[in-house]
C-alpha cells in the first residue's frame, strides 16, 4: 500500500471494491504492530468505528469483534485470526469510515474527475 504507486495507494475517494482489492494485495507482517494494515486499524478505523469485525468464511471460524488494537494484533500473531481475515476486517472498517467521502465524490463527478486526473487513478 505505497503512496507512490496509485495502484496500491488508498485514496479517500476509492470505492469499497477498490479498497478491498488493495488490502488483498497488502503485506501484513505478522508480529509487527507497525505494519501498515495495523496502523490503519489503529489510527483510522478503531478511533472512528470503535471496532474491527472479522468475518471469516464459515468453514474457517466464527465472526469476532475486536475493540482494541493490542488484542487484535495478538490474535493475528497467535493465529486466532488469519492474516487475510484481518486485512479484510480493516478494509471493511476503512470503507465504513470513508463512505461519506466516497459518496460525496460520486455525487459530484466533476470533483472525482479532477482528483482522478491529478492522481492518475480511474
């Protein structure tokens, strides 16, 4: 999720599908609480939503809700939560936080076109 690569950077106007795609490709370093995925959870998702909802496929476990980063990171580290499921939980949380901004840009196509021209995104 590098800001220098528009294909990996997350923009405030990205759609939920774009955010999920970028998180699917993101590297989540187990044991590193400074991993970008965990940092987004800590600084954006948790302060704004108060939770991370992990929803693995039923064959891989039950849904769980996490309200603090330390427990969430520990659960990923000890394999209670699969890294993919952790990334998708953060992606869903970020999507929730950004939804008013995304809606604003999509209601005002001129703004979105201008931002896309500047960032080189679609």
